């Protein structure tokens, strides 16, 4: 998740506080501001952070009390869910949703990212801000860069060897691959230390090492080596799966701007590339509020509990402009994302 900042701007509309008076976004911004939806929710976040910390402490206590038993593995799923809740809070800190104070936001992010998760706050925030500035842009969004998965036919055509096989089958492999995401995030976090300034590297590196040491010490102090390894594998796999389930519906299968095509303003760039997921309180909780992905991308510093309140305003504004507003159920959101991955790999399967 450097310090909290608005997404890097390519034009005046990219940073919503600077929207030009004549833009499609400006009237919506005035309405949202007028209803106080960009204001802080200190009490809500205080309860969320405190509740999450107590739940984490409870899970650790349960692990200690269970002792060297295979029953301890039953604590891995709830701990994975709590790790995801921790990641959501770190994400919110990176967007300055919790507080506008940069130093406090960074502290919250370092605690929830580096210390509690072993995830570099600096690495995540830099990467995520680039994504927010240009979602689904194949040349600018790191989340759609060709890697294990690819998202365009052009990317697929360049694949060879094992990567070509992965692309042919990427729709089937997507969720199994998310089981590795928890470990992959830690590897990226340590690797990114080389990019950071000496001062930042020292602090972030120390917190990452502290997390790794404390995590290993806890498991080895309560479980035999074999059980400790089984717990870590199950816990990290389910943590990665949970993050995959939360992030997969947001942009996969949505519009991908043509680098040589029409230049969209902030409103169209964020709305046309994002998908909302319908659901009640359980969906909101499970997806960490990211199911209001359109509202989140339009107003990245908006506190999470305000996103659902902004949704009717955004939907009505888009309807008035004739801009498609994508919203679907949870299962269908996964179906759409996987269908896109399947279609990208189709030419390779036809060979």
C-alpha cells in the first residue's frame, strides 16, 4: 500500500478535487460534497480497527490455548478472514479514508500492512495509486500488465512455453492461483525494498521482518513443525483466496481503454472500467466495501461506510448522461470476469 495520496493525475479530472467546472464529473462532485459524504468517519473506523484488533488477539489466544493439536487448523479460516479485514483497513488508510492526516494514515497503514500482514505499505500504495489513475489501461495500470495472467489478445499472442499454457487455461486456473496470492504479496513486498529510500527501507524492512519472525515464532511455539507448516499453508492460501474473491469482480471483463483511442475524462474512465456487486450487509462486509467499486474509484478518499450512500447519486448522474453503470450479483460478477479470461485465451486453444 509511499504516503497516502490521491491517484496520480494525467489530466485535471484525475484528482477529483480539481475537476474543471465544465466537466461531466463536477456536478456530481458538488452534490456529493454538499451531502457531506467526503467527510470523515472517525468513530466508525475507530470501532472497526478496535474490533479487528480484538478479534485478531482472540484468534491468537485460541491458537495458544488449543496447543499442539490438529484441531488448531480450524482457526486458520477465521484468521484468514481477519487478515483480509486487516488488509481492507490498510487499503483505506492508503486512500486517506480514515483520516486526512498523512502521518497518521501512514502509521495505520504500516501497522496493518507491514506489521500485521507482512505486506509493504509503500509498495502496495504506489502500485494501487497507479491502478486508480488509469484503471484497465494496458500500458499504465499495473493490475492488467501481462504476468501470470493476461487480459488482452495482444498480450496473449506474445506468450510462449509454460506461460502460453497458463493463458490457454487461465479462466480455470484463476481461483486456484489466488491461493498463492498471500505468499506472492510478501515476496513482492521484500523485493520492493530495493526501490525504497534508505530511511523507508529500514523502517518497512524492519516491520516486515518483525511480522515474519512473530508469525513463525507463534506457530512453532504452539504447534509441532509439521502442524505449523500445515497451518501456515492453509492460512495463507485462504487469505489469498479471500483477497482474490474481493478484487476479482471489480474490473475484469470491463472496458479497457485503447491507448491510441479517445481520451476519457475522470467520470467515464472510472465508471466504464469498474463493476459494482449487488448485495446486502453480508456482501458489503465480505468484500470490504469494494463491491461499490464505481463509487470508490470516483471518490477514492470517501470513507467506506459512505460508498453505499453515494451509490444512488452516482447511478442517477450516470443515467442522466447516458453512461452505462455496471452492477450485477456476486456470482455473476465472477462469471463475467472468468468469461473474459476465457475469451482472451481462446485463440491459443484453437491452435
